[in-house]
C-alpha cells in the first residue's frame, strides 16, 4: 500500500497532523511519502491513497496561494480516486472541511476515511486520532 500525503501548513499544526498520520500509516505497514504542496504536482495521484491536508484559512476556505491552486489542478483527475482529507482549524466549526469534502466527492473521489479536523495543534487524544486516521487509511 503506497500513500502520498500532500499538505500546506502555515504555523505547523497541519504539518504535525501529517507526521502523526504518516506514523500511524507506517505502523500499519504502508509506504508513505510526505510532501509539502509547494513541491507537489499531479504525479502525487500515483498512489493507492492520496491524503490531503490544509487548515481552515481565509474565511472557512482552503489556503489560497498554494493549496487551492493545487486542488484546482488535480480536481479533474479525481474520478474514482481514493482520497482522505485532514486539517487544523482555530475558531470555526469545521465548515471549510465540510465544503472541501463535498467538493472532492462531487469531483468523483472516494473517501478512504471520514475527514479529520483538529483544533490547533494535535496533542493527547487528538494526536491519537491522527495516528488512528493513518492506520485506517492504510487498511
Ligand atoms: C489568515 C488566517 C485565516 C484563518 N481563518 C480561519 C477560519 O476561517 N476558521 C477557523 O476555524 N480558523 C481559521 N484560522 C485558524 C487556523 O486554521 C489555525 O490557526 C490552524 O491551526 C492553522 O494551521 P497550521 O498551523 O497548519 O497553519 C485562520 C488562520 C489564519 C492565519
């Protein structure tokens, strides 16, 4: 099982989630490649599961400088593709993730796990949730 994780993180919280997800997936036997979105292109789709991470930015949107253009660039290639989505948020209620999940399903993607959101930095129970998310994807 090959898993690619592509993420954007401004202050490191989504990056911490990405690393915990990687740890969980590797514990379950997957081969995981972790990529910042600035270094990723459509070839990241060449994996059993593409895992995408972005925090809530703007006003409940994806980060607009790098991550949104990346999503727009792969959106037409997602039919039947296994995806999983995660990200950190601050004061909102997770609307950006509900919108993003719906958008990816409308593009034809198949969600390999329920989208995962964590308030601020993962720690304790939320860190365990990240690892369990990685494990679930690797099955
Ligand atoms: C410019 C900006 C806009 C943000 N907008 C939202 C928002 O609409 N809703 C929300 O819940 N959090 C919002 N946040 C908070 C971030 O989602 C939160 O700090 C998150 O942990 C950042 O993740 P990161 O460390 O991976 O960058 C915003 C933060 C910034 C800097």
